[in-house]
């Protein structure tokens, strides 16, 4: 087994024609997403088209794996989570440009590369978990969380976690380095505990009255409230309020899962067809149902557990700019000793 791969999951999707006929089309997908999360989408695609999707799960080092394979690489589609990982595939010249009216019509321009080298397929918002006794917080902004009125009331996971680093990078693009440093100092002063744990621990600690408010990803709301995380986590999810904060004069911070067509794709046309399916109403609905993610396609169904949070207004700051400022955001977090 090559280095960098935890396991290879050939999902066994039925695509054989009747005896004596030629083999059906196939497409090779390399993905950092857990196979169980995307299997329903791929099963549906095979059932609709007869195309075999050979899926290779690469837990870490996707770009390194594809770069090492070089011209002999078998990957057609590279799928990953986080805009930074998508940009890395482009920067390392591992993606090829695609022109598809279907993709361009379905995905807003802010959620895809202008040259067609990467495409967002689903979104998650950085939302606020809050104690239910908090009143009049519907106009909450990310900026206001640094206000001294929240002193001792804020819970967060590590600032250096990619979820939070992306938000800090977003703040940096909008407000500049000096204002971002001041904001981070304000957040740190308001912490109820040292940044630690995961997003769901923010909900747990709010119920334990350790803090009043915190930031976490939207899909965890669905995972908790649906009961998929177990009865204890359902109690956490049901016991908090959830708000959609925005930037002053802007919208809510989102990150994405997405995909590129590999530069050396042996089945390029099939790769494009798979991406086009993944932004169809059917596939976007499956993303919502299975993963509690927001669809990128306008009008596609949103899971009721997310729809209950209210309408999502996405901030228009280009995702590429956010990704390119992550290192600077990480340095600012270290400068203020955020996680210490």
C-alpha cells in the first residue's frame, strides 16, 4: 500500500452490462471524504447512468499522492473538503480547466474558479451556538463577539484548527491585519476556557453553563439534532439555540467541499459528467440529507434541520482570497497567543 493512504475503498458500485456486451463507462474518484458520506451519491449516479465509480479514499496527502503518480496517474476526479485543499490542487498544477454550461449555471461564480479548475459542491456555515436564554441576538456579527460584554462567555475550539483559521483569514481579508489582531485579542479576553475540543463540545459546554456562546460548523447541528451522534449529542443539539452571524455589512462565513478534474484524467469526459451530476437537484438533495450540508445550487432542497436555522446569506468575499490569507491568519493567532 502506498504511503499517505489509510485505505482504499472500492465501493463495488454495480455497472456491468449484460453478458456478452461491452463494459460500461467508468470514472476514478480520489477523495478525502469518508466513503460512507458520499456512497449514497455515487450509488445514485451509477443507478442513473450505469457508470462505475471506482473510489480511492486518501485520508491525508491527496496532492502528494497525485503528484507522485504523475503522468501515469489514474485519478479522474479529486474531491476534498476545505477551499485551501482545492487551491493546493490548482497551485500544484494537478487540476485541469473545465468549461461546462451545466456547472457554470448551477454553481455561483463566487463558489467556483473563474478558469474552471475547481468547483464547490456543498457548503458549511460557521454559525453560533448559543444558550437558549440569550435574547435579541439575531443580528449577531462576528465582530461583536470581541465585545467585552461577552467576557467569560465564549467557547471555541483551537484557533489553529482549519475551521477557525479560515474564519480569521476571512476577517483579515475584510478588515486588515491591525483590526484582526485587535479582534483576536478581544475574543481571547472573552474566553470562558482554553480553546480546545471540537465543535460539538461547544454545545456541551453551553449546556453545562461553562459559556454562553461559541462558534461551530452548521452540519454538526444536523448530526446532533438528528440523533446520528447518539442520545447525549441529541441532548446537546436540542438544548442550544443556533444563530447565523454575519460580518458587518456582509454575510455569513462559509467553507466548502469540492472537486477538480485531475490534469492527467484518463476518463476526462466521464469526470465532467460526474461533476455535473453532483450539482443536480437530486445529488444536492442527497448532500443535504446525508451530511447536513448546504447545497451550492440555488433552489436545491435544504435539510429541514438546517432550514429551521433561517435563510443563509453567504458573504461575497472570494474564497480564493480567504485561502491565500490562512498563513497570515495563523501567524496572527500565534502572535496573540490565542491557544495558550
